[in-house]
C-alpha cells in the first residue's frame, strides 16, 4: 500500500468535461500516489454545444446525453477516478443581449438547499479530506458553474453539522476546501512569452488583449501543485470528451514540453481549512498527510 492510501479528494464540477479541463493532471498524480479521487458532476451536460467540428452531426446532437455519459466513462477510466452524477439538468449558456431567462427546471435555478442535499449525502458517504469547487464567479460565468460554487459552499458547511440534513448520513468535516484557478492570466502570459521567444505562434495573443491584468485576483492563488508529468494524461482525458473538445483546437497547439517547462503546476486557492499549513503550498494535502 502506498503511504497515501486512505487519503480522499473530492472534486465538484458542473459538467462532464470540467473534471478533465480543470485540475486533471493533479488528479491523475494523486491517483497515482494512491489517493482516492471522486468526481461529482452536477449536470448531465445536456445543453452543451458540440464544440468539435468532427462531431457536429445530427445523430450526435440527437443522442447528446448518452454520448456525453459514454465520454465521461472514458475520461473516468483515463484519470482513474470514481464519479457520481447529481442528476441536475444543464442550464445551457444564455446567449443574447439581454440574456434570455434560464430554461425551467435547470440547475441554475435550483434552490441552493435543495441542490446541496445530494452533495451533502455524497460528502458524508465518501468522507473526503479535501474538496475543490469553483470560485464565487464560477471560474467563468456559466450559470451552472456559479450554482456549483453555491451548492459546494453550502454542502461543505452543512455536511459537518449534525443539525443539517439529518437524513443524509453521519456528519463529516472536510478538512480543506479549495477553488480551482487553472485558467489564470499569469499562466497565459508566461506561455505566450515563451512561445514568442521560441519564434512559434502564440495562441494567447488575441485573448490577452481582452484579458485585463488583475493582480489582486492572481494573488488569490495559494497552492501550486507540480504535476507536469501528468499533463499528457490530462490531454487524453480531455480528448475523451470528443463532443466538447476539438483535438485541433487552440489548447492542443501549445507544445507539451513548453507547457511542462513554463508552467508545470495546477493552481488552487485555499479558502477554508481546519488544519495548519504554511502558504504558499505545493500540495492539496499539506497539513493532512
Ligand atoms: Zn462546465
């Protein structure tokens, strides 16, 4: 048995594919160390658009829910995680100005206490030492990502409280809670500059023109987990979500060795902790091991 056997990590994500695009390399690393990693997926991704031109076919669109389930199964195998669905329905990305109202019954509209209940149940049965979710803006402002944040915060607090959700299992105190900070601007700048230095085309040029510096936001990162060795596993898991990921898309145009050299970490913000650990950290289990 590995020295890390017995440690448990829970990631709460909005859609199938988020577990592969956020924190997936550190997930694979922790799995390799013997940590049990459980992914909770709030919605089925029913309203996600098909983002891979090769998969944009009528028969794919007609069976999108089943296809996304099968994609998730493949990603789960690649990452070595277990997973549960909370069973809520994708809100879709509201397009238009003004934005249209969210579709009736979607995850973005659920009452937070109702949405948190199945998550409290999973926390109390899986008993994670560490949990991750999105920041208060959802990481990006998709209504399902914002709701994922809200129910995670509620469930993190409530799972430990014997007076809350008394029918949802024995209380469990998660020791640390993190926000995912995978897509940060300093990382984009570092990859952009390294690409230019090597004389290769940078995929970040246009993006960085729109993306204004926000040092206070960037300073919220407390924890950088070195996991470059597992970037290829992350990419395989991403590609398993074939309807959502274009293998010729911008992300895969950044050379792997450049990513591994320039930004070898996945980044997180510690927001709640019941253990002592000194910041900055390089391990989600600092203070727990
Ligand atoms: Zn998502």
